[in-house]
């Protein structure tokens, strides 16, 4: 805003200088001055500068460059301000709205996942708590690991390695935590590239098939 003020002050001083110069030249030449012409010129200059100031004010209020909009307002008088007053968004507003939509979509997906799990295992959907939401998808804490132990990576290779015991029989059961959900996996059916297909203890103990994304799993241990 300081830079814009300096620009406006410089333009005003130059304008006064031009008016003084032409007034002196007109007086020396003995030319009669038409007051209406001078008034028209001053009005045109006022509207021209007003266009730049208005464009600058709009841009500044919406977190865009005030100087650039001032120059464009002078270059395209009144057309540019009228366009941006309807078309210019607040800077960063679209990104924030997109983030809010993405967050709402993630929350909806988590709620749907909780409902599906609850329907399969025959219980009411658990309400997500702040701690559970913050810990969803998180890696194990460093303090919980030994000095030489690295965090377990839950992927296709991991579930292929635990799917069967030494005799080749299906291994299990397993306690698996993913997102806000905890299920009892009776056996691992098929590790796929992005998800693992498992059989879980469903309603009334009946087995049910379910797919769990690797990226959502935080705990997998025998139970």
C-alpha cells in the first residue's frame, strides 16, 4: 500500500506539473482558455485515475496484487474493475474450499467404512474419537520400537508371509486395526496390490469377506 500511495502521489504531482506548464504556455501565447474543455479534461483524468484506484481496492480486499490491478485499471479503464468485481475470487479461497471438500469426503468414507464393518460384525457403529481420528493411518511411534527394530510395513508381501503356517494351512486368527475400526480376521484370503481380502468374524460368528486397504492398517497381530 505504501508503494501504491507513492505511485498515486507521483502521478498527481506530474499532473499538476503538466497543468501548470500548459497554463503558462497558453497564457504566453494569448490563447483564450475554454473552461468547459478544462473541466472535461479534469473529469476524464479523474475517471481514469478512479478506475485504477477502484481496481486496486478490489484486488487488495481479495488478497491480490494492488499495484498490478491499479496498472491494469489504468490500461483498461472501468472495464477491468467491472470485470474483476464479479470474477476475482479471494486468493486461496478455492484451495481452502477444495481442502474442505476433500476432508468432508474422507470423513464420509470413514463413516461409511464404520457402518459397513458394524453391519458385518453385528454391532452399532463406533463413534470416532479425536484420538482415533488423529491416529488413523499413523505409523507406530518410535518409542514403541526397539533400538534395531523398524516400523512394520503392512503390504502385499507382509500378508503373503503370514497367510499360512509352516504346514501350509491358513493361519489366524488376527486382530487387525484400520482407521477407527478393529476386526477379528479369521483367515487371509488373498493379498492384492492395494488391499488384502480377508475373512472376518461377522454377525453371530458367521464368516464374512472383507477388503482392507494396506494404507489404513495400523495394527495386525495374532489373537
